[in-house]
C-alpha cells in the first residue's frame, strides 16, 4: 500500500501489516501511529494558512 512521505512528499510504502511507513527516496521511516500524527499536524498547519486574517477578530 502506498502513502505520501511527510519529508519529501513522494510515494512511501506502508507495509502489509499497516505498522511501518518507509520512504525509499529519503529514507524516512516511522511506525504508523507516528506517521498519522505527523500527517495530522501537517494538515492542521495547512488549514491555518487558509484562514483569512481579519482585523478585530
């Protein structure tokens, strides 16, 4: 199964047991729970970039 690498954004490999994510391009490796936390943090950071800055709020 494929996943997106949080380091280089290329295709990483999720093993069949869904326990380890490895990127053959940049050598990123993490257990699946850590990978999900990293990706969640990236999604939250991306959402903050799209919130308009309104004075007085």
